[in-house]
C-alpha cells in the first residue's frame, strides 16, 4: 500500500475524529448532580426563610444552569446508548424542574405537602441515575467532585428539615431510604474530607481550598449534629455555598 494512499486515507479519518463529539463529560455529569441537590436546597430554603425572594431567585438561577448543562450533555452524546441516557435524564429533570417551581409558600404561607412528597422522590431518583453514570465515567479529581455533591446533599437535607413544621420527622415523603441522618452523614463527611486532604497534600492550590472547606465545616458541623438545639438555616446555607464553591475550584485545579 503506497505512502500517498495512506496519507489520502488519513485525512478523512482525521476530519471524522475532529468532528466526532466526545463522550459524556464527567465534569458535566458532576455539575448536573450538584444542581439536583442545589435545587432541593433552594426550594426548601425559600420555605425555611419565610418566602424570602432571594432564595427563589437563586433557585431559578440553578435551574437555568442545569438546563445549560443538559444541553451540553445532549450535544456531546455520541452513541444511541448515550442519547437514550440523556433522554431518560431529561424526562426526569423536566418533572423535577416543574415540581421545584410549585412552591406554594408565597400563596399559602406553607409549602404543599404533596408537592414536597413528589419533589423528594424526584430528587432521589434523578440523583441515583446520575450517580451511576458518574461512577462509570471516572476521572481525575473525582473525589473532590463527589465531596461537593455530598456536601450539597447534606445541605439540602438540612434545609428540608429546617423548613418542615415537624422538623422533617413525620413528613412521610415516601423517600425515607434516600434521607440522610446527620448523626451518620456528618462523621462520614469528616472522613471523606480528611481523606481528600491527605490525598491532595502534595498540591498546594488544592490543599488551600480544602483547608478553607475544613475551616468552614468546623464552624457549622455542630449545628448539623445538634439540629434540634440550634437550627440556623441561614448560616448553614451561606457557609455550605462557599464550601461547595471551594470544592468545585479544587476539583478544577486537580483536573489540570
């Protein structure tokens, strides 16, 4: 086979590769998984903060971000299997998004029980679908991305509990298997954060962000463990947002 023929064959193959979309990116999957719990956190924060419009605006912003991520994922789907996965996620997301827009606090002075039930189940189901795919995708810095998602889930649980009249004890969501118990979730996060600090001790930039996370975590962890003694949703929401931002930055640095 001549050299000229091989070169002629290589050109269209190179063009084909250049125009072939990449597989679903772990970074986009992480971002969407984070948005799922952020939507839940903002939804319940709106109730916990007595209908403060700031949290409704934040909820709408997170929803827009998730829509952008979904669009990026759909564009990158390169196989029928990936497109089928995206179709499943989109359908679940649209149901979840619609529920998140139905908080009745402003109209009724409380959030409709049945909306909460449906929202809780939708969040859990969508998260499970995404997490399975995220674990398959792998990727550098995945422990940091997982830490961010886990923290946001803990925060959303705190906001749910703070917003419920009975502190979430008898809401009967039907999604109890997916609910977090702070007495277990807090020491679990302690261990995950410590492991991440040890794993990235040799990276000064990542270590700096993790140190910031650890300092803020130390400030709010007792409020999580002793929720019934000292409920401070504003403080937990604010600090956890800053911690998630630091973890996202650390994850980006780790991937470079």
